C-alpha cells in the first residue's frame, strides 16, 4: 500500500514539474500567460501537457498551442 501511494505521489510530482516547465517556457516566449490558458493547463491531462511542451518552441502565439483564446 505504501509503495502504491509513493508511485501516485511520484506521478503527481512529475506532472506538476511538467506543468511548471510549460508555464515557464510560455512566459519566456510570449509574456504573461492569460488566466484562461492557465486554467486549461491546470485541467489538462499529462499527455496534453507533454504535447504542448513538444510544440511550444515552434508556436508563434498562445493561439497556435491552445486554439482560440480570449487574448
């Protein structure tokens, strides 16, 4: 049981690290991240965050990554 919980925590920690990396790259590339995009990132699956990380350096705008946004 403890080993299962440790695995869950490790996956959560890894996912949080990927979210933080994505946010850092987005802020560095495009400036302030709009709230609607932060919400989208927070509710995304690990697979979706991985996909955005793969695309962030090729994107020209938030819209390229996230589709229509309010900004």
